[in-house]
C-alpha cells in the first residue's frame, strides 16, 4: 500500500469571473522514503494540489473531487478535526516564504513547543527538549541560546531551517515542501537541500517536492510530475525524464533553461504565456504555444498514457513516437554536448 | 588598487575603488554616526563598449548598491566613476542630466517598477519628455516603435500595466530603458521574478537588442546560469568586495577564488546523472553582517581553505592570472572541478609544510 495515493484529483475555485479549474485530474502515489517532484510554472496548479491534499483550501469557494488516500484511508473532505490530527503530525508542510509563515510575535521555541503539544500529550519541558533537539538537527548554531529568539532575529536561510525543524518535530511520514528554496541564495539552497536529503535518510520520510526549478528536481526527486495549466503532461522516473523527455512542454522547459553544464548560444523560448484557467484552450492545453501543433491537438485532448519505450513513463501528447524520440535526442545532444 | 585590464576595445565605463558606506545614526536632533554599513568597499572594473559585464553574488553582497552608484542614483562615499572619459562622480544634478540619457536601468520587479496609474504610452514616453526629445506626436510614434521592438503590440499604447503579464511588463521596462537611445543599460535582476519560459524570452530579447543597438550591459543576477548565458565577463562579489573578475569562459571553467568555486558547485544541475556524480561544496553559515565585516579576507570565516594567521591577518589583493582574470585569494584553486575535501587539503598543505620546517 502506498503511503499517499492521489486519484483523479480535481479542484475548482468559484470566482466572480467564473469557475477556475486549478487542478484537473491529477493522479500519483508516493511510497515511504521516496521523493516525488512536481515541476511547472506559476499558476499550473502545483501548489493547489498540495493544499488540497492537506485540506487547506478555503471552504467557501472550493470544490474538490477525486480521491486522496492517506495510508489507504480517504482524507479528502474529512472532518477538520480528523485532518488536524494528521496535519503537522503524520504529514507536514514547508512553505515557500519563511518570512511570512512563522508567527512574528512568538519566539520560535514557543512555536515549536506548540507544534509538539498539539499532537503529543507531553509536558512543556519534554516538548522543549524535543524542539531543541530538532533545532540542532537542522544545524542552527548555538541552538540553546537561540531557541527563545523571534523570527526576525534569524536570516532567511536560518528561518527556513526553523520551518524544517517545525515540520519534522513530530517525525512525519510525509513532508510536503512547496518551493522550499526559492526565496534563498544558491549557497543557502545547497545547505537546505543537503539537510533535507540527510534528514530523509535519517527519518525515512517521504517528500513531495514542489518547485519550478528543473535543477532542484534533478538533484532531489526520484519520480517527477510535469504540470501545465492544471494538468499532468508528463510523469516519469527522474533519469528517464531527463534522458527521454516526451512532451513538447518539457522540451520547452529544458531548452529555456540557461545552464552551467552546456553552452547554448540562444535559448529556445516557449512563445506566449500560460493560458488563463478560466477559459483554457480546447484540445491539448499547450497547443497555442506548441511548435509541433497539429489539427488534432486543437480539438481532441490527449490522454495521459505510457510512452512507446516504457509504459511507466506517462505522457499526454498526440505526436508520433518517432518525432518525439528524434526531438528528445536533439535536445539532449544540444544541452548535454559539453557535459558528455 | 588592481583593475581588471580590459580585453581591448574602447572603454565606456571605468569604476575605480568605489566605496559606499551607509551610516547608522543614533539620536534625533544631534545625530551621531555609531556605525557604518560597508555596502560596497573598494570595487574597480572597466567596461568596454558593446560588452556585457555580469555581477553575481548572494543577497546583501552590495551588487545592487554598486549598480545604483554607477548610475548615480546614490552618491559614492569614495572612488571615481568615469563614463566616456568623463568623471561623473561629483557632477551636479544639472550637469548629470545629459549623462543620464546615456545610461538607463531595468529593475527587478516588473510589478513595482511601473506606475500603476499611468498608461503604458506615458510610462515609456516619460524619459523622452524629461529630456525634451521631440514633440508629443514624435514621442507617440517613437513609443509605438519601441513597443514593436520589444515584441508588444503598438496598439497597447493606452493600456495600464495591470493588463499585462509579468513577462510583458518586463518588456515595458525594457522599452522604457531603450527610449532615450542609451549606451549603457544597467539591469538589476531583470529576470529573477519571471518563470523560466518567460525568462528565456526576456534574455533572448536583451541579446537581440544588444546586437541591434550596440548596447553595453551591466547585468546583475544571483542566478549563475543566467549570468553565464548573457555575460562576456563576470564579476563575483562577496560582502562589498569584488573577489574575482574574469571572462565568462575562464570564470566557469577555471575559477580561482574558493567562493566562486562554492557558488558554482552549489548550483543544482538539471541532469540527474551528472548531479549524482559530484559532491557539492557546501559552505557553512551565513554571509556575515557588512556593519562589522570579518578582518582581512572577508570570506575567511566560511572558507574551506582558510589558513589561520594569514587569511585573517593579511587582506589578499586582486592577483592577476592572465587574460584579464583576477582573483583575491592567498590560496587560489589549482584546478576545477574540485571536491570539497580536496579543496580543504589543498589549503592545509602550505601550513603543514611550515610546521614541518619549524619542528
């Protein structure tokens, strides 16, 4: 049984301008100790997917359907009380912006102790010892002296460490990290990614890693979901995805990335912008921006199905296998020429 | 102070030992300066016509302050900035105005840098009006021309910024910077707020414009991939100092300063096989405060090659490595790529040799 299984998840927001289908038929599963990456541009629905799993969407205007099985048990639409028992305990989340997701008027020690005591019936002394242990584990120097400091007394990287400590304080089975390093500098990002990897080995948690950075995905994930305009367009093992990308959007993402490991005179840009989810294009949602667009793309939506070379590599594109393999090979030759 | 020698051609901008200190004051009426933030502390470089200089560094290293000093949005504390052979460091506002036509800026945040109450036509045309270039009709024609140049529809002349997406707004920012036909454009993190596919569009646009109008760029970014893509030469800054300046090929192929090495190895590679093979050099701790920077080499508390009694006592000057490549380090990297433990071992060698001699 998978730790988390998501089946045909759909989330829509009712707005004044109409219904925004923010997540449209997303399915995946995560095993214990595994890292699943979701990559895509802003507004593709990757964050909403996590918020829906955690049950954190506003009740007022959200409609969700599908299945979210947590250890085999349906949690989509469960009572808030049941969700609260899971959130922060078995399943926890690291948010993108450590500046706004910590409470500025409480010391970090108090916030960590609160996180422990919400789920464990322990004394404040025990909870505080646990908090201190975690602060040390995430590498906060002189943790004993800093536990009573307030969030503003920490730098961005240190704050993100506090966030990670808080997410790990109850030994979660699943850690959802929503762009955990986007707001950080590269050297700090390397520290945080290293830390997450180490903690994953130590605690054996599964990680759902959400990012727009293909580099971060390549370094951390085991399996990858590529999302575009609320839909999954490609899903594969990380090596296979980078070696044989099958979807024109994935090619576009890889081609538009300036990189250290190859010289590219001109970046291949994806023309235009992502579509509005209020009125997504008919057929394949990528068709207005796709350089390989055919007539069928404008009318029929491609199914997410196994690629020719490997049925576990899922992709949603009408192009024939030959063209896909040729383009993937071309892209690989262009970007990895120097890397060998 | 060592200046990176230019690789030939005509110098457009020469920056010599520029310093910018922000005072920290206490008291309401009798303000006393109690400390200084040494945001930029003695940076020198030259920039040739048609060249792109990339400036990289972590947040708080002084790269944006330096950019603002160059275009005189901030007055420098010390040092000299020469633009087209003319010292502009102490020019008055009035005599600075014609120079401002030659150097413009593109800002980071396309949401905050466009006035939401003004129409796009006004935003792009305002520099022309300020410098009294043309009649209203001429300004309008020019603005429509610019919109076309940056890949927007000239009919969008009367729209407001909120009607555009992030990438389109940044195109408006580019059009505004181009309006007065400048020689130098200082781009302060122009793509860091954009999605990758849109980022590629803007980077390609900037490259095309450079070819078309013979522009010179100073390109500030924290993303080393982006800097590598667009720059001819790159300057790495750490805590207000330039620690390494080199041509793009040299900097990325054979970095000399350990900080540059650490930065390069910290960038995640979009290639899982390659990524697994290498072990990144992970720096400990955070960038120290520029109010009270570490003694001598400012990188020494975090440096894997730190040698006690040398790096924290004597400040390294920018040492030339040939071909305009300079780096400020007592123990430059012998080769690249390098693993974390090799980097450490390499530095300890001279120290151990010394100890061996003494005993």
